[in-house]
């Protein structure tokens, strides 16, 4: 068996491990973060569960950290108390970015993790099967339910050769993105293999597993080998390590080979992670801002390479450089070995261990600025400044460019690759992790005024009708559908407020039009809903009365989020039907419940668009049929479904 099959077969609850068929797996661990977590715990509470049933569930606070008003702190209080009430670990603000901390403290090779964040696959670096999902799916897993997914194809990524100095793990994943694009991983798991792995530490593998999410893949996974054992030992967790390798005769659905020695530093240009070019081709471009950090590149190794490059140098006068270490463990190690002092001396602006600028929580660049970031997404508007041009690069490229003031190929840097030493044993300090209580009977859940109830869903009406409220192109991200920035993130627990910003980066008038019409439909192109796991990108449309989205194709997590909230994800069967559809046209789906039933038997769903009879597909399993007929997953679970 390959690694994916080994983990799935040992967790299989139902279904057959055949690519394309529905399977359900047992979830050992869950994680939530604050911007998706409030909804997930409100949903868990609505299920009436006293205590989570997983081996370990952790609630992190890492996104909503600006606290410009009481809303963020209200959410933190709710999360801390609701976690305590339900036997969930709580990672306090300041402890670090969820994926970094989960990898360092809680990853276990061969076990499963479901997280309400699309970068949950980060723990695949340590041989976990780690999958991102909507908050409601995670709530169901916390309540002990299995996680349903389509058995993905397994694509083996063979890494041969060795990286040149100053070429980084980030360049490997950018190369994969250059080859497969932002939807090339849909329906797949990337399983890594090859001699090239021997030079990649777990944090470097984590950069790759993390950003595999940008291909649309279900997840990415690495073997648990000697390197993995070193990682666990250095974190005082040797006992959690176990070997996990593919069998020598393992089979794969697909294979991609990357010769590491052929790679040079790469950059994703605005505004898509797959718009990749060589750094040498854009070298010389003046830079205004450089941000180093995020769950992709904030490990101890990343920070040490940056500190080595910046040591004894000064940030160029035209550049504002921010650095956010990924966790308190990383920050303490940098403080102890003097690297932090070097970063400060070079003029870096040290930010707290959190997502920060990656999700537009502060550090929005100047109008029209060029911003170089070591993050994973450069979607339009995500930095908080729509006119800014955001490039995604490695920490090496970022640090070297911070000194020169313009985009610089680190292979031309005469200092070469700075050496650094990884501690044999990190300072283990879990002081900001609060363990679950045995007796939770005295815990009071605190709900500030910012915590609003989850919108209710209802079973579909006999006829669904309304107009096409908007027509969109390809690759619409969840950052378009439900933008997140310092002004909006505080309202993640307040759907009525957020709904007024739904799809506004595409069309300012959308929310008002949807409200005036009492709801309707969205028409979109390929890969609709790529990016984040935020359920809000389904909840806000639900609140605005959206009944179905008609698209050429959907991103995995968003498609599940739509169905979980009772919204139909219909797929055009012909290009011409999409081309012909126009905003404002009337859309009618007759006999909706009946058509949902027959869709589960493989029949097309008939839709009238502007008077034209059109066939769409709704590729659903019997369980998904029942979820849609119940008006969403919460109703389905409440009615006794699993
Ligand atoms: C992101 O990187 O887009 C986020 C913010 O972490 C999201 C979660 C969210 O929207 O809260 C994600 O990746 O799922
Ligand atoms: Fe946080 Fe950015 Fe990672 Fe999302 S991608 S979890 S916002 S650091």
C-alpha cells in the first residue's frame, strides 16, 4: 500500500478505497482557529454534545488578533470558555499559528486530523492525514461523527537530486503549482517520495504540505522517516514518533517527478499562487514591503535563514520588513540564540506569532505598492490594499530583497547560504496551552454581544426560482465571496453583518441586489470557491437567499460548505450554457426535491435559464442527497443522520 492507503484503511468507517467513491474515515484529532472556530462551536453546541469524542481537539486563537474593538476579545472569551466546556484544548493568543503549533506539539504520524482551515494539510509533513474542511464538518467530527470525502487519486511526487544553496522548499511547491495550477490537485492527494526528501527537514516539508492546498488538493503527505524522528526528538516527543513508509510495491494513480537540482528561486506573481516565474526574470523591481511569516514559512529554520542573511545588514530605506515567527517555541528559540537581536538590529518590525498580514490583519501595503511575502496566497485584495501587487517568494528571496530594496535572486547573493544550528532539544513550554478539564460542570460559556446565532436553513422549496444575481469568471476565491480583512474579520460570528460584503470585490452592488430580490442564484466559471475553508462564503450567500450556484466546476471545501448549508452546487454540462447565461436572467429549478433525489441516481438536474432548457449535474451521494433534502448538515445531524 502507499502511505495514503495505509492511513485511510486503518481509519475507514465506510466505503471502498476506490478513487472517486465516497468514503468515511474516523477522525482522531481536530483543530479550529478563531475566525472559523466560533461558528464551528456554535454548531457543536447546537448538536447538544457535552464533550468532544476525538482523541484530541484543539481550539487556537491566531487570526483575529488586532483587537481594534471588543469583537475579537469577545470571540476569544467565547472560544476559551466553550472549549473548556466541551473538553477541548485551548491555545491562547500568543502561542502561535494553529498549523505551526499543531505540527510541533500534537502531530502524530499515521493519525487523522480534520481542521477548520484550508492549510490543515501542514501536518502531512509529519505523516498525518490532515484535511481542511468547513467548520460544520469539523463540529461533526468533534461530536464523534466520521468525515465523508471522495476517495482521492494518489499522485506520487518523486523528488530527485539536491537543491542548490539558496533554493528553498518554497521553490519546490511553487514549481508544483507552476506545473499543475490552482485546480490541478482537485480530487488528489500528493504523496512525497524520493532521495530528495533526505535533505528536507519536517518544517521544510511543512512548507510544501501547507501550500499544496493552493493546488486544490485534498491534502499532501510525507513519509515518517529518520528526519521525522529527529523532528519529534528535538521537541521532546520521541515517544509520539512512529515509522510510516510506502510499501516498495505500492501503486499510484499518477506520478510527477521534480529534479531538485534543476530548480531556481521562484515567485508567484499577482494575483494567483500559480502565476509562477523565476525570480531572476523579475529581479530589479523596486519593493515597498516585505512580510516574512505565515503558516507556510515561519519555522525556526526559516527564521534562522532570514536572520543569517540580515545579520549585520540593514533593511533598505524603501522597504518595510515585518517578521512574524510561527509560534512561541520558535520565538523563544530565536530569543535564546541571539537571532532575534540580529533581526531587530537589521530593522525588522517584529510582529506577534499570528497570521497577521497574511489575512490582512494589519500591515496593509501602501496604494499601488509592491509587497513580497513568504505566505501562500496572493489573491486579489487579500493584503487589505486592492491596488497592491503581491508576490509570493521564499524566505531567502524575501530577506535578500529586504537588504537590496528590490527583487533579488538569492542565488546572486554573495553571502551564500548562512549556516545555522537546530537545537537538539527545544525549550518545551506549553504554558499557553490550556488542557481540558475533567469536570466541566461549573464552566460558564461567555457569549459577548458579537456572538450571533448561526443562520437557520430549511429544506428546499418545490420550485426554486429567482434571477441570476451575478455572473462571474473562473477561479473566484473565497476572498472574493467573503472578503477577510481587519475591518471584516471581527464579524466572523455575525453573519448578518458580513452578508453586506458578500462578493463586493466583484460587484459592490451584489448584497443590496440580492436583498432586494429576496435571493436568487450565482453563475460562475471554473474552480468556484477556491482558497479558504471559511464557511462564511456559504453562510453569507445563504443569508442573502442564494438557492444554488451554477458553475463550470467547484473547489472541494467550498462545494461541501455549500451543500452543508443547503445550497445546490450545480455544474454546467456545456460551455455554451455558461456562455449564454447572463446576469439578470430568470432561473427556475422545477420539482427541486424530486430532482435532488434523481441526481443521486446520476440523472441531470433540469434548469431553465432565461427560458432556455438547460441540463446541469449535481454529482451527489445518497448521504449528500439527504443532507440537501434536510436543508443542510446541521438539520440532517439533528434528525439523527451521521
Ligand atoms: C486563509 O488563509 O484564507 C484562512 C484565513 O486561514 C482561511 C480560514 C478563514 O477564512 O478563516 C483558510 O485558509 O481556511
Ligand atoms: Fe493564517 Fe495565513 Fe495560514 Fe491562513 S494562510 S492560517 S491566514 S497564516
